[in-house]
């Protein structure tokens, strides 16, 4: 049996062993020390860029809105206005009170306000209503103008004016809206799904 001796090994083989051991050592150092550091550095760089973008957004916001407290108050007012125009719930009683108050402000007599139909749409509900008021032509036109521009979003579909003795009866059909569709639709037979 031959024994292994480093001194008797040819230089060519010693050189191969040295190159292989140097390569393996370099690979081990790279795999266990340098690569994890490189990965962590890449993660930290990505995190830095993300946070820098967020800081840039905040800085841009502060340049546009130097007083964020005032801006938040303005946003709250706008949100309340939008909620009043297109509420999450039907709030028919609130709408009825608004129409009754508006008719009084315009000097008209509110004959009736009645719901005609409720329709579920995609993401919202549509309520058809009919309103009848009595008064002069100017009062009726003032009512119509304010009715379309009041806090609740309305869509007047038809208007009919009938002369009645010394007063004018104005009948109008309109649609009001609310966000969301209830999960169980069983209000009455006039409710339809589309």
C-alpha cells in the first residue's frame, strides 16, 4: 500500500490541490459571509428607496398644503357634504323633512310626496318619488331650482304644471339615490333587482 506524502507529491498535483482548496474556501466565504451581507444590503436599499418615496410624498403634500389641520377640516366638510348628497342609507324621512322645509321656504303648499318605486342597481339604490306642490309659477320655479340644487342628489325626470283656480299645481317625478344594496331585499312588491 502506498502512503500519501505531501513532500513526494509532484508540484503539478500540489498546485491543483491548492487551487481547488482556494476555490472552495473562496466559495465558502462568499456563501456564508458575503452573500448574506449582500442580500441584507439589497433589502435595506429597497427599504430605503420605499421610505424615501413615502417621505417625498409627505414633503410634496406639505408643500401643497402647508397647514394640514385646515386641509383635514376641509376634507371632513367635503365628506359630510358627499354623505348628505349620496347617503349610505335611504334616509327617506330626512329627505321628506328637507322637501317640506323647502316648500315652506318657497311659499308653496306641499300636497304630497309619495314613493313610486325602488330599484337596486349595481352598488346603489334608486328611489322614484312623486311630489305635488301648490303655489304661483315663480314660487314653483324657485322650488324646482332649489330642489335640484339642495343637499340631496336628485334627478328630476318629469314636470307637469296644471292651472288650478288662482294657484298652479306642480307635479314632478324625481329619483333620489343611496349607496349600497341591502343584503335581504324584502321591502315591498315594488322592489326590483337589476
